[in-house]
C-alpha cells in the first residue's frame, strides 16, 4: 500500500523538473498549492522566481491543513481497523472500518 505514495512523490518530482524550464507557468503555480506536491514545487518557485512572501506561507498552510485532515481520517480508519484484525487491506475494509467508528 506504499506504492501509491511513492507515485505521488515521483509525480511531484517530475512536475518540479518540468518547472525548471518554465517556472512561471500556471500549471506550476497551481501544483505548488496541492499538498502532495507543495514541498518540491514551491521550493522551485521560491528559488527561481520573485514571488510574494504570502505565497509560500499559503502553500505551507494548505499543506498543514491537508496533513491534519489526513491524520483525522487515518485515526478514524485505525480506530475501526483495530477491531477488524486478521482481514486483508482493501478499500472495502477501509470503508467498513470507517462505518464501525460511526456506531
């Protein structure tokens, strides 16, 4: 289940490599605010462009909000998943673990 996360990191890296040629493009600007890509793409923009100080702060704030939301979601899945020992790790089981926490 780690492979999708590795793909996200690789996609962020490739977007940053694309941004070396055109750091002012709107695609790079938009992806610098997407939480999974912010650490790589925003550093590219800060290093290569003259951007206002509020842009990196906004990117970090969005990243922190994303981390908080994913942590809350993970806590709900974990809380229900602890009761479902011995089963496989599928998306159906994740949905079932979330349903258990609603009861």
